[in-house]
C-alpha cells in the first residue's frame, strides 16, 4: 500500500526507501509487543506484591514466620513471568482468603 506524506503543498507519495523504512519501523514495533506487555504485567505484579508487603513486615516485627499460604502466594506472584503463557496469558494467583 502506498503511503503519503503531508507537506504544505499537499500529500506526496513516499519514496521506495521511505516505504522500506516505514515498514521496518512497523516490524520493530510489532516485534516489541511482547516486551511491552511483559513490562506492564511485571508492573502489575509488583504493585500486587507491594499490597501485601505489610504482612511480611508485620510478621517480621512480631518475630514470627509469614503464613505458608501468604508465602506461597507471594512466591506465585514472583513466578508469574515464568508461566508458559506470559505475557499474553497470565494465570494470576489469588490471595489467601480471596482478599
């Protein structure tokens, strides 16, 4: 498909070199889609982990171990990037008690 470029004199068609550069940029953008999705998923995972940080702090301050359920949940969150469907198909762990 021929692309055009807007100029003060009107639209002009891209040169073959400009068309090739445009297609190269589009291919590079598409190739980076999974990287962008992964970054968004990791940010979401990090935010969810931060929401339960207080439990780790409270357990540490009380001199007790974090419950096995919460420790497993937090580990499952850290393991999200290793899931086979990551980053397009993520099975998000559910917090103990559904909270």
